[in-house]
C-alpha cells in the first residue's frame, strides 16, 4: 500500500471517530444528560418517554460514558473505507 493511501485510510478512521464524538456532543448528548435547548432536547420532547435500548438511549449513553470500543472500531472501519475510496477517486 502506498503511503498516500495509508495516510488516507488512517486519516479517514481518525476523522470519523473524532467527528462522531463531536457530533454526539453538539447534538446535545452530554455527560450531564440532555442539554437544554438542543436537538437532543427537542427530540426527547417530541418522543415523550424514551424506550430503553433505542437509538436515543444509545446516543445518551454515548454522551455520558463515551462510545463503546466496538462502536469506535465500526466507525473507524467505515471512516477508513471512506478515506481509501476518496483517495482512489481523487488520486
């Protein structure tokens, strides 16, 4: 594998995991719970009672304790694939 491709793959993985962490926080899923006047608060207000094991609950859990290692691996794999594909398409 060429250095440029390796860099694109590793960079894609790093950006994907970092971006996911930032996006969860920016949406309002924080360590202190759902942030006031955020997208998460609006979604929770519209949903009413949040079902355990659902997407909202998983995002809140990620906001409180961080992403699980298995989730980071899956996101990194997708980011690496996207980085490799982008490198292939753009040269």
